[in-house]
């Protein structure tokens, strides 16, 4: 158990819908990272927050947005969902701002029908 | 452009040694990571290299050559539980992952 929690574990929805994925980092970690993993693309970095502020942005679509709240939990919002958004979404956390060791949550498996 | 290359699959025998290579081309470099990921599970951290040379941690070692844009992960005394994907990742101004190497261990 990494200490990072993600909810829900599974999510099934339809095209065009909007969903919210939630992540709670390890106690004391200030950075939260979001990743998307699909079979053909591998693990893709989406976005990082550090202590509530956006720190780095990767291949995140405009239909996706995220935020980190004062209690340091984070949410990833996915809207206007498409079939291609079906993937495993991981959240990770680390103690510092830089890319030191990251601890991954168990992931949320999103299926868009 | 930014690119990380590693073999798609490798097979090795229990008790043997295997080396998984990773080459990268990035505009910047702040360090290289190796992660292990079992099927259907989250990645777990194995190593972090920022300086050239070999870092040893138990049965696993990781090597980095920044001038060559090259790293390898060395796994010794292979066990069946080492069957997993091994992900190479580079910290540029953001973290970039390779597509991973699926390692199969034969008894």
C-alpha cells in the first residue's frame, strides 16, 4: 500500500459525459501528479500540482482539467468524454516539488461506452 | 523532439541476469527513473539516477550515461515475481515515460 488513495476504482460512463476522479496523496506529500495509461500509449503524464499550484503540464487535453485543494487532495475532471478516453488513470504523490520518488495510487479504470 | 526507447519485450530464465536498456533524447535532463509495474497494478519506484555511473540496490542496479543518452536496469538472481513491465522515465521540464519493457521469466 503506497498510502495514495484514488476513488472510484472503476467508472463506466457514456460518450459526451463528464466525470471526476479523486486522489488523496500520502500524508505529508505536497505534490500530486496525474497520469493516463492506455495499452497503445503507455503511461502519459498529464499534470502536476504542488501545494495547490499548477507546477507542470504534460499531454493534457483541453477537455480535461484538474485542481488541488487546500487539504492537498486533487481532482481530475474529464468532460465531453470520447471512446478514446477509456484508460487507467493514476495519481501519484511525492514529498517535494521536483520529480523525486513518486508513490502511485491504485488507479481508476475509466470505460467510456 | 522528446523520445524514450526501450525494448518492448524480453525473456529470461529464473536465477539468471537480465539487462534492460533505455535510450533517450530530450531537450533537458534532470534525472532518470526506473519503475516496475505488474499487470493491472500501479508502478512502483525502483531507482533514480542523476549522475553518471552505477547505482546498486539489492538485486537491482541502474546505470546512466548522460553523454550517450543511455541507461540500463540490471536485474540479478531473477525470480518469478520479477515478471513485470519495467518503465524508464526521464525528468525533462516534465516527466516522460517510455512505453515499458515486458519481462517474462521462465522457470
